[in-house]
C-alpha cells in the first residue's frame, strides 16, 4: 500500500460474514476497523475489529447524526464508511452529503441508487436497457391481485429489504396455487405494505442453477469483476449461499455491466442471477449494493475487492487483480444441512465422495481462519440462540 495513504481506517456498518471477511482483509494489511451493528454480533469477535458499537439501527430517527457523533467522539474523521446490510445502504445513500463531512463515502445518492435496490424499479431499468429479467406483475393492492391470472408457481419478494421482518428475512415466498398466493400476499403486505411486495414469475431449475456477479466500480466503469456459481444454498431453492465456486461466465458479466453502466454505478456490488432453461438466458434477480457474504473468496483468489475500494476512496490506484478459477468458498455450518436436505429429497449426486471433494484446496471459509479462530468457535452458540429467539418471537 502506498505510503501516502493517511492512517484512516474503515467503519463497517452491519452485516455478518461479509463484514467479518472485510475486517480480516483490511486488518491483515494494518488498516484499523470499527464495526457498528444493531443485529448480528459475530464480527465483533474478530481480532481484527479494533472496536465495536451497538447502535439504534439505520431505521432509527437520527441514525445519520448518531454516526457523525461517533466519528467526532471516537476520532474517526476521514475513515471510510462501508455498508454491509441493506438498511445501511439506504441510510448512507440518503445522507451521503451529510456523512461525507466526517467520513469517506463511495456511494450514489439514493435517488439514483434506488433503481437498483428496489426490485420494482429494477425491473423497469432492465426493460429500458434491454436485458432479460423475470416477468414481474403490477400488483399494488388486493384488487390488482384478484385480477391477476399468473402461471403458477409465482414468487413474492420484498421490493426492498431495509426493515427486518419474517418476509424480508426469508427473501422469497413461493405460491403454488391461487389460495396460497392470496394468503401469502396478505401476510407480505402486512409486513411491507402493498407497494412493497413484488409478484414475479418463477424461473424453473434447481438451486445450483444460480450464479452471482461481484465487482467494484468507479464512475460507471468496472475496476475488478468476478463471476461465480452458487452450487449449494440453504434452504436449497431460495436460501443463503453456502458453497460457491468461481466460474468464467462472460454472459453474466455482460448483463451486469450493461445494468451498472446505465446507473453509472460507484462502489461494491453483487448481483444474483438464475439461468432460465426456457430461453437460455441468465436473468438478474437481486442487486446488492453492499458487502456480500462470500467477499472473502475474492481475497483468496487474488481480487481483493474491499482493499480496492479503500484505495479508491483515498484517490490511490487499486491493486492489480488476478482471479484464479480454482477457488471455492464454503459456510460449513449451512452447507452440511444443505447437503442433507438434498440427500433426503433425492437431488444429491455422487454420495460421500462428491461431498468430500468440496473440501479440496484452495478454499475460503465463511468463518474459519487460522489467524482469527474465535468467530468460528462462537458461531454455533450464537446461531442457536438467534434461531431460538426468532422461533419464540414468531410463535
């Protein structure tokens, strides 16, 4: 790193495994890290997190001022502020000018960014730039829903995921019948409001037909990019990724670049795709304008996204990237039940030998790290407690 860089660090806002990976990547280079969250505590246990703070959250009144006060009282002037969760993205984008008085911020303003973060607006942007996108139905009320005659199954998704509730945490609800659609829509609208619910066609295919694009962008152009295949996720259809491998898929890259250039994008970004066997197209599902869970795969494979962002924020040229295609990423705590689920459903191929082959090196881990072991040691009890608390609250 250039000696001209100031001794400023990074404030990671929210997130879990992506925030942990970012803290480790930066900390290994001597860049100080502070973690601020109202949700998951796991990154706080990293040796690379200098300080951690609990705060009221991005939706709380005065959240931006809370961050400005933190910068003033803890000496964080000129530190880079990186969002690692959806609500934090919107907070930073809406208050970019104010936050830039204390922090370095790499973000579009919300008026420009929301066309990527809101799935209803994203469908319109995709249509304008001519890229394939799952068919979305215009549903703003139960009356619109009653007039709808979709081909089942269909999916219900939150247009935005800034607020945490059962709908936004699940990310997707599937309706196989009209009765299920009506019932699920009422529940979804109760959580997110009728305008906050997206009804979309279901793209057939198993979970391993999902892919992702990751990149860091500056002034509407890519600085570094990566495409991956999401081999396994838990739950298997619409869950969280738990086993990923790098693939070179230029068709995904072309669609992502067309979308992001239209928005003149700035910063870190991850876009989820699914291959549609009906027309042979890779279709974007979600655009995550923040740190993503498998961020650590980039560092392991030679594309250090978060360090690139740090250097860009300080006006320095980013380090060179050299993707190695022979790298994988695994979240063991989710991958084991994902494989068991596939075995029970008859979708698993290859037996024990195929599963053990997943562990061949080189591999990046979601939580395990020899130089930072405590987060892995505490993840199981933290996860068990959070699952129990969620089930009790839903009950």
